[in-house]
């Protein structure tokens, strides 16, 4: 058991660190300043271009697609080094790299790869995801948005939701129903769509956080050329799975701010009675349990990293981190508010820490739902790791239009 | 990074697992309980022959000279089998105490006997429910002679040697070796919650006390309990894992409303949560065992965190295992109860949740003292 890099990893880390030290500072976002969304996207694409020029844009992508053709370990090491800087890497960049490109590379034609791969790597194209619908979230295959063939085009009608940054994206990856007479997983097809196409209406959703970075996207007689279909007609579900597998590998707990250690220090310096909040046995127990869980997540990730560096696929084990992190994040943000007592529910303008805790407490609810809801992840773990039976599906083998 | 057991450690686990599965199956545990046995003596001999007892004892003292991480691998398997052995008392606590604080002469005299299993030792620290800090200890050493009462003490019915925690009259704690065969020792058997781990009350009337004096007793005690917490965490992870597998296998087999019980989300999600708790606890236990071997400074916080996580995982697994089994889980014939009882024993010995939560917070603050000053 050791925590050191292998010689290859160490060499790549040095290379990555040197390059980042020379290039990243100029692209860092100013801390504590909220940028205009369009400004942030512009900075994000500029940083992406710099990465692409140096050959670090798509570490896992094959060289034929303009990527580095590197190992997962290299991607992990580069990600760790890149995370030392406050760089613009929002969904507008991530969706293109980890969702659109893999699906185009695996299911697309040579022409489609030619058309989209380099432009996405260079940051010239930003992407959004048009998957979920009001009645299709965890049950994604229940999408109702219809695509009907008309000459060389598909005519799309329907509504998508939770499309992060769709208001500022160039293109979208879309899953739509092309044959409702088939059972639901079989009648789907996959498209890429230019977000400037007439008939697309992106409306921001007012979220509980107060922000509006998710959208609902309406399609009214939107014409998508057949050349923008990815994979065969009816292959939409396989394409979506390619996308979602990529999504899972990208998730995981990350230390947000100071973590529980910060909370312990906060309690140790916050007066309560004649001593501090940390003199309370109840506070100590709550913080100790939270700290133990946070550290356990970190060590679990070390185990996953070890598997990945050996070329093993953690599979559904990767769901453990996301499942554990999201709930603990919510619980500890709630605990942080309570620790502040009345100051936790109303703060002065300069008390930015409290504002951040509020944000965590609100955002944690989205984390428990997005990218694999808690309940979906529990199903995955019980079925794929513990080998328990799948759920009974009332819609199995039933044509979608008869449901 | 290589955050995993080595191939040799995995082989060691397989060896221990194979032996315990064969020699200590649930029917054997039932047999021991029915016979009123306090331990599985033939199994103890076999463990000794395989070198498991002396795994972490240096070769010069009759051991195998492996690390505490190797010992932890064995602890996990003992937890999985819920073995009826004085391993935690004799090896994890007593032998470790002698390794930490014994003189060379004491080590040479006792460690080979503990490694061979010929001598069984225990560690007498508690005095009822009031903790064991120096200010509450009543057992007292004067002029090399021990008087007072200790208990509950695990495995004291079969042990011939005890490491006793007492005070020296000046308010300082002291640790020393005491022969339990001395006529001044009275052993009174207590009713033990764990039917496979007997506890005793020990009364000492003028019994010779030989101090372990190579280090201050309070420091030795803290380090000893940190190291024991690591082993207990592995034992708990092993027990929790056994409960999870038992619950899953039962749910897969049991038909209810025309399909396997395992197909219902109420059961699937319960077991998925237990799996998560176990794997998180295992990860922290790995880290703590690494710290016990290589990272002196990280050990206190790492041991406490592993202890809390593993205790929580075993608690959840032991309770829900009976729940998943339903009525059959309440019978002596089912195997759930061994773990349900052992879990409470493990969760309480060497300090309850409150004790380890305090240890974690205090160690965290010590380890990050400079950060606190800046903040």
C-alpha cells in the first residue's frame, strides 16, 4: 500500500504541472466575482483552445480524433493538476468533451467525426444535453419528443428540460422518439442539433437557488437534417448509454471549500456559553461522524483510482461515491447552518461563508437527483454489484403508443 | 498510487478465510454456546500453527514479523467468521501493549508464549461504566502490589496473564503485568451479551504487579487503543460483510408474493446502503492500517475515523440482517444473532462512539493546530 505516483504517472504529473504553471494563471477566473454567463463561456472556450493547441484537450480521445490517446490515469492526473487553478470549465465545455464527443466517436460516421471532433476540442463548439423531459428523468427511455421523417429531414416536436447552459450552447445532443409503435427503448434515435435552428425556444428555469442555469427547451417543427442523426434509426438508447457511462466516470465527491475540517475549526473558535461550540458533546459527535464519512469517501476514491490505474473498470462501484457524497453534502451543509445558530438563517452582507453554506444546502438537493438519482444508484449497486434482481417493469415489451 | 492490499495480503486473507470457514462454521458456534465454552481451543491451536497469532510479533520474539496491516487482514477474517477466540484480548491488546511498553526482558519472556498461543493474556482497563481515565481509576498499585477491582474484562476466564491499568497513588496511571493464577486474584464470571466472548470481574488482593515501564502509561494507552481501534475496525468490517452476504443470499432465496424478496426495492436499497457503508468503512480501515504501519502522525485521527465508520457499518448490517430475514432471523438456528451480539461487544469495547468522537476531534485539532491559529 502506498500513495505515490508510479514513475510514468510522476513524469506525466511533472509535465502537466509545468505546462499548467506556465499557461493556466492567465485563464483563471477572478475569485469571488460572479461573471456574466456569456463572459464565462467565452473564457471557457478560450481556455479550451489553449488546452487543445497543447494537446491536452481530449486526453482520453484517440489521436485519430485529435485527442491525446492517453490513459485514464493520465486524465486523472491532469484533472488533479488542473483543479489547482480556478479555471472556467463549466457544463458548456464538459458536455462537449465527455458526452458529445464520445457518442459521435463511437456511433458517428467519418463525416460527422470530421465535422464535430476538432471543432469541439478547440472550444469552437459548445454543447448542451437535450435528454430529460418533464415525464422522463430517471426513466429516460420514456421520452415523448417526436422526430418524424420528412424527406431528408426529421421534424422534431416536444419539450426538453434541465438543459444546462442551453441558452449559450452552439449545439445540442438530442434523444427523440422516431417510432412509437415499438417498445420504449427500441423506438429512439439520437441526433445532434444546431441550437440556432428555427423552432427551438430556450427558456430559463427559475431555480430554488435563485439562479437560472438550467433551461427548458421547446421544439416546434424543428427540422434536423438526416446527416445529423448519430447511429442508426432506433439506436438512440445505445447512444444514450454511451453518453451516460461517460457522465458517471466524471462524477464523484469533491472537497467543497474547507470541508468538515473547516467546520471543526469554525466550532472551535465560535463562542458558546463560557467556552466554544466545540465544547458540546453533541456538536463533537455530529462533526466527528461527518468528518469520518468525508474521509472515508476520500479513501474510497483512492481505492477506485487504484483500480483505474490497473486498467480495471470500477463499474457500478463508481456509484458509491456519488451516492454517499450528495447526501453527506446536504447533511453537513444543514449541520453548518445549525452550528451558526440564528446567524445561520440570516446573515450580514459581509458574511460570505454563510451565503456559501446556503448555496451548498440548496445545491445538494440537485446533486441527489441529477446524473443518477439516489434511488437509481441504489438500484445499480444492488443489481450490478450485489447481483439482486432488476425491478419489475410494467412497460416492458409494450409498444410505447399503447402505454 | 496503490491503495489496496498486496497480493500476499490477499493470499493471507484467503488462507485465514479458508481455515475459519472450515473449522468455525455457524454450527460450531452453536455447539460452543450450548457447551458453555468460552473459546474454541482447537481452533486457537491451529491459528497459532499457521502463524496468525504471531503475525505482527517480531521474529526475534517468536513471531512472523509482518506488519499491523497483515494482522488487520486476519482481524477481518475473524470478524467475518465471528470466531470464538481471545485474539483481540491476547494479541491485539496484550501482546501489543508488551511490544509498545515492555522491557526487552518482558518481551522475551511473554511475546513468544503469546505468539505460540500457549499463554493467553487479556487487558484489564475498565472499571464499570465510568470510563478509565486516571482520575476515576480505583485499582491501585503500592510497593509493587495491586489492590482493587477491574471489569468487565474479556476472556479473563481462560487467560493466565493480564495487563492491568491502575493508578500509582499519585494520580498517575500505570500499566503492568499480573498473573491471574496468583491466589490473591478472584475471578467472577459476568453475564456477557456476546455468548461467544465471556467477560469477568477481577478482584485483586495484594497481587504482585510488574510495571511495563518502557514508556509513560498514558501515552502507551492512547497508542495501544488507536492500534486496537484499527484492528477492531477490520473485525467490524468483516462482520458487517458477513451480515450483508447473509441477508442478500437469504433475500435471493426467499420467495414472497410470487417472486424473490431480493427483487423489492425496500430490500435492494437497504442492502445497497449497507454496501456503501461497508465499503466506505473498509476504505478508512485501509487508511488507518496504513497509518498504523507507516504514518505515526496520522494514526490517531485515522484510527478514530475508521473506528466510527466501521462501528456504524456493522451496527447497520447486523440490525438489518435480522430484519431482512424476518421471523427466522429471531431463531437460534439462524446465524444472524452471533453478529447482532458481537457487534455490540465490538462497538463498546475500547470505548463507545462518544469516546472515539472525542478522540477524533481532539486528534484532528492537534494534527491541524497551525491551521487553527491561522483561522
